[in-house]
């Protein structure tokens, strides 16, 4: 064979082999047969422990579907190993090799892109607030009152920005979880609780309304685009996660996951748009 032709065949062979060969963390996952899934234990309906102590929720189910599709694509049987994380330590868990795929209620932001690599968007919600029925009549009535929010979340920053913008002198009470925030609201320790509206709806549905009357504001104070996350520098794994997500959205599988989580609850205008946008063609 002519030397130049041999070299061309060799280069093309290497290129095609590189396309079919997994690298980095993706190859590690394929070799060992499981994915370390980071999930929040108390962020329903997206990521939580159910009544029998198993990981559950919209994002957890979505990640299971992603893992299954990646496994089929590479002819591997992949399982999930669940790693509990909190709002405060979730990004550290990804960067310390404890978590391969972060599957909680995580909003993508420009600053967070410096910490982890985000997938295409999986859900869109926005910040809102729950009041005690015997408390403030609305957000502007929070002057001199206490409003709770989970520490280390985008909603904490949204709350601070909103209070400053509206010139409301409210006292901010930071809590470690939604469960703690709702307990503080029920006991009267705080007058309102601020968080992602989809989460607040679930918390409100599960609250003991016979003990204390609560009401959810109809107002959105921000837009929160959720995404999955992987360690930075793992572009091939991120590509496969995005490929799986696009197929899940295009096939309609995401609608089944949504209904399993939210029942007959109508998707918001934000979410309806996402169902179309995230069905990215290959």
C-alpha cells in the first residue's frame, strides 16, 4: 500500500475508534457497571426519600431513565448507587468524586458553571412564598416579619435580591432543609417560607392543614432552570447525558415521569415550553 494512503487509513481508523470508545469518567462507569447518583433526601417532589426510605422524585426518576439509555447505547447493564447530598455540600460531592451525576433540585447559574458542568435543562420553576393564613397578607407586608429560606440555594439569593428591590425590611431566617422551614412556619417561628414554587406546592399538599392554615402565593419572583450536573472536564459523559435526555423528551417518556410525580397537575407555561425546547434532534 502506498505510504500516504496507509497513513490516511491509519488516521481514519484512529478517528473512528475514538468515536466509539468511551473515555474518562464515562469509561469508568461502563467498566464498573454503576453510576453514583447524588440526590437530596428532602426536596420533594424532585428528590427525596419516600415512605420506605428509597430515593424518589421527578429528577431521580429522570436520572434512572438517563442511566438506562446510556447503558443500552454502550451495551452495558448499569445500575444506580445513591449518595445523599444536601443543598450545602452537593457541588463538593461532585468535585470530590463521590457523585458522578447530580440528580436533585439544582438550578443552573453562571457562577455554578465554575463548579460543575450542567446538562440541558430538565425542569423550569420559579421562586415563590408560603404564608401563614393568620400572617402577612402578601409579600410587601413582610416588613418587620421573619421569612425563612433554605441555606445555600439560589432561592436564598433570590429572596435577598427581591427584598432589596422592593425595599422590604424583613428578617431572613436561614434553615438547613425544607422540612425545617415548614416546621418553623407551622410553629410560628417564621411568618413566611420562600422557595421554588413546585417544591412549595408539594410541601403545602403534605402539610397538616388541620393544625395551621397555610397559603401559597400565586406570584413568581424568579425563573429557576433545573439541570443535572457532572464533574467539569467530563465532556463525553455530559454528551451522553444530554443525548439520553433529548431522547427521553422526544419519545414522550418525560411525560410519563412528569405524570408519575405530579399526577394530573397541569404543567406550567415554563414547563410546556421546556417540553418542546429540550426535545433536541440528533
